[in-house]
C-alpha cells in the first residue's frame, strides 16, 4: 500500500496518508498568547491540512491534545467544542505536558479517515 507524505519539512511531514487514513503531525500555534487563541489557530491549520489530503473534521478518528497547564482545559475545550463537527466527535485524549518551546501552550495531533 502506498504511503504519501504531505508538506514535508526537514524533520517531519505535516500529514502522512496510507490507504484511507490521514495521520497529522502535532500542530502548534503560529499566533496567539492565550490557550484559546492558540487553539483557534491550531484548529484552522488542521482544517487546512485535512482539506489538502481530501478530508475534513467530520472524518476525524482520534485527537490528542497537550496542554502546558491542565487548568486551562476549559478554555481550550470551549474553542474545541465550538469547532468539532456536531454529533461526530472523535476519540480524544487531553494531557498536561511540557512542550518544546516556552511560548507554546497547546499542541494538537489528529488522525482522520479519507473517503
């Protein structure tokens, strides 16, 4: 089965497609100082990547979310809940973790079906 890498960078691909499944890399914010702003920015990026591989958020299978401070869960979750396809939520995990750069407050990774 063919593996196709999309938006290849020096050390990662923003998405890898195998068969009818798209695996997205962890996405971090390009903009934003708050968890809500960073979450909005990341979800926009995920929409763009999903579209580029021929799918959308209604086909999400899994979402993993990392927060630098789990006490910001409700702030992130409000933005996420407004974004997610109604009645089609993926399996999801949210955990607290130290992220790669000090200005990062949230990182999101997803897997989606392609139909």
